[in-house]
């Protein structure tokens, strides 16, 4: 898998995916013996993804990858929607889901800790502001420091996903 970084793969497939009416949420290449390329995408119109959407994206992404051949050897391509308890990757994701609970993990400790859980407030100056569950204190976590972030499945998140007019 040398040379095929997640960012390079994202840049390679994003134009095709976007031209089809979707946004790439995340690209992740994993595995050493049996490589797997995971592509999460969502529709521009925020309508729920269908199996047909995933199949159409898979065919188009496969065609791009076949031509460019960025991944040496065999690999499995997996195309999916981000799901309700989705990963948060872009600043826009944190802004879109302000008010909902998320788990965040940083690469390096911030104030002595790497793991945070709380209500997303907003994004300011390149940092997501979170009201922590346990203490209700606010912490600003630089987006560049995040290793992983995802929404937590809560009743509020479920209700918002069932009512698309609610702002989710």
C-alpha cells in the first residue's frame, strides 16, 4: 500500500463522487495482507443513502481506481453511508451537528487527556468547542489535533434523523 495515502485517494475520487451529487465523508485504506478501501459518502441533498446509491458510487469509484491504479495489489472496495452515529471529519460536520453529543479523541493530550465526550457547541478559530458531559466545562479542541471524532447515538440524534426538517 506504499504511496496510497487516505488524502491522496480522497483527492483522486472526490471529483467523480461530487459530480454524481454526493460528498465524500471519509476515505480510509486499511489492512496489510488483505487491503480494504472504505469510502463513506452522503448525498448533496441530505436524503438518506440507498443501496442503489452505494452501488452507483462503487462502480464509478472502481472505474477511477482501475485507470489510476493507486493501490498496489488486491483490495476490497467498500462504499457506505456514514450512518446516524457518523464520523465527524470536516469543520462543516462539527457546525452541522452543533448541539449533539460527540466523542472526540486527539493525537496528543490536551489538558492531560486525549478522550473527550460532550455537546458540540461550534467551531471557532480552527477549533471545535465542546461542553463536556461530566463537568459541563467548555473545552476548545483544535481540529488539526483530532485523531477521530464521531456522533454519539442519543435520543436527540435519532429524533433529528427521523425529522429532516429539524436542522440535522
